[in-house]
């Protein structure tokens, strides 16, 4: 297919997607698709210590202390977990083997979640969302906390760089404020770009739950970033934090956490069920997933 024809089709896809976003669509929370590697609906009942991976890959996570306290989720269907700053074992974890890790495309991926009430005032420098903490390879997607001063509230993505193996901790979004008790859809995408080192692209998005525009709000994009060092087997995938001693937890609530292979540019943006609609229906600002045309 010619480049021009591909570009035309991409433009058409964008137009159709935006047109779809302008309509009221009623859809349940995320469903797994061909790009989904892990998907946590986090719909477990209060007291649960395991959360099911809805991707079909079987990467269920477990905690020693239940993070499910009965708090309501973004979509009103689930019992969203909360993790506390130093929580005594509420992080949901799983050790990943080499065959497990082969499912994760660390050259091109998207991590997204619904998040509410990150801790921006008490002690702590991170609110961990999803992370892998290996001996060599690692990544962590979080919201900066109080100890980062003016950076508190920014989305943050860190990893070990492939060229030197050194920790790289300078990727962050624009400044963000968080309204108390409001759910936000937060996203980081990573694109290693060409085979050359240090030309990766990291993009952040955040939409509040009352944003019905259907358009993902980009809140930061960094080009010329180092490539990610491959993840090493035998370490843990962590939801709700990333330190093995239970520090740097997400002190608020998380829901619908997903890793997708590929750089996504549109997302499911659920807004609360209007009072006039039957319970259980969700209005979606934008439906479907679209890999970036390139
Ligand atoms: Ca859920
Ligand atoms: Ca590259």
C-alpha cells in the first residue's frame, strides 16, 4: 500500500473514531483485545487478596493483605482497591518468568488506569500504579507525591536505560492538579521508535471522568528518550506500588489497569451513569482502540 493511501486511511480512521466519540455509546468496562497483555478490572469483593487478569494470559496478582476495602470504582460496578503509603502488604504482585515476559513488548506499549486521590500531601515521593522491579530491567508508572515539591501530581514514568543499564528517572508529564474524589484516566505510552538508541517517545494522557469530549488529553510528550533495557525474569509485576518493602504505594484508588502492546492513541473513557439511565449502563466518551498509524 502506498504511503499516501495509508495516510488517507489513517485520517479516515481518526475521523470515524472522533465521530463515534461524539455519540453516546453504552459499553461495559474494558474488554481484552489482541494487544492486551494484562487487564485488571479490580472487581473483586472487599477482603479479596487475589485479582484476576482478564486478558486471558492468566497473570493473576496476589497481596498478603487485601487492598479491597469496599470503595466504589470509576464505573460503579466494582470494589476498587486502595493501597496506603506503607501498607503491610497490600500491593498486588506476581513473579514473571522468561516465558511470561515474552508476552510484553517493551519496545512499544501502553499502560493505562483509572486513578483517584493520589497522596500529594503526606510523606512519600511516588504513588505507584504499575511497575516491574527487576534486578536489571525495570519500569514504573506513578504519580509524583509530596516529596517532589512542585512536581507533585505529575505523571511519572521511569525505567532502566538500555545503553548503559543505568536508572533513568527524568520522564514526567506537565504539571497536574487533582480534584479530591474525582476519577481520572491516566495513560503512558512508550515507543522505542527506530532501532537507534535514545530516540524513544514517551507520551502521557489524562482525562477526568467528567470529560465527555471523547478526545484523549495529552499532558506531556518527550522525544529523544533512551530505549528501555529488557526486563529480567524472576522479578515482580506490581500493581499499586513498586518497592518490595511496600513503600511508594498508590495511596488512593485504582481501577481498570491494563498493559497493551503497541502505542495506543484512543482509550475507553467511561463517565458516570446518568440518573436517567438504567443502572449498570455506562456512557463512553470514546470507544475502541486504535494503534497509531505510522
Ligand atoms: Ca473495575
Ligand atoms: Ca530507539
